[in-house]
C-alpha cells in the first residue's frame, strides 16, 4: 500500500507518516508539501490513496483538491484537515473526495477511515474532538477560544510557533533566533498552555485551523 501525504507542515507530515507506517501493514508513505510536488509524485508512482491538507502554499481554498482530482480521477482522496467545520464536508464530497477527517482524530479512526475508503466506501467525520461542531454555538465558542489564544501570543511566541510548524527542533529555533534553548522551551510551554494542548503538533494544527477559518471568513 502506497499513501501520499500532502501537507506543508514537516512536523505534521512526519507524524502522519510514522502513524501510518506503524499502524498499517505493508504501508509505505510518500510526502509532498505543495500541490506541485503532489502532482509530480502522482505522475511517477502508483498510489493507493492520498491524504490531502487544504492549506498549501500553492493552493487557495479547495483548489488543491480540484487539481489533484483532475490529475488522478480514480485516486481515492481523503481530506485530512485541522478544521472540524461541517461547511467543508459537502464541498469536498461534491468535488470527489472520498473522505474528510480531522488531524486530531485518533490513529484507530484514521486507520478505519482508510480501510473504508480503500474498500470503496466514504467517510465524513462530523465530530472528532468530543464536541458537536455542527452546532453553531459550539463552533463559535471554539473559534472564540482559538482566536483568543492566537491573540494572546507574544510576537516572539508567534515566530516560535511558525518555526514549530516548519518542523524545527528547539535547538534549531534557538540558533535561528539567537536565544537560549531554555528560552525556546519557555516559549513552547507558554504556547501549549495558551492553546490548552499537550503537544506542539496540536498547537500547530490549531493555529493552522484558526488562520484557515479567517481565510474562509468564519
């Protein structure tokens, strides 16, 4: 089984690759950080499935899905997003996606979705974090919480968060910013506390979600 992961965050790509390889038998993973890279992989490899993030440097909105769908009409594509926004589900389904799942979904849910899609089915999760995100009040409360978390970050914490999304380690961030590694650790701890999450990857995903919400005019 060969799966293509399309996401512009190296940290997310690495985490997904590890999850897939360790959790699925005979699974190999190719990764791409842009639509252009994904199209190149599609041309040169016989893929079984693609996991596609919507926020890519060379795509706007659902443009990435549309381009991949045109390039590989028969390739099953699951949109894997940091958003739990039910507005997107009918959109991606109408454009030929076989599924929509959250990056915060548990590994077993991701594996189940992959098996369903490879068997010819479709999976469109509506509740991946314990909240009914189809409820406008719940969605709005979550949006307010994330916006407040982003607003509370200091300028340097925002820079550190961006570098985390690029996959840099603490020592690399310290070198790039000419600060101590302990200072970087302090910034990371503050970021996790403000987003109320236990891991740096989750903080990156939530920040990505907030920025995509703003682009959609949420």
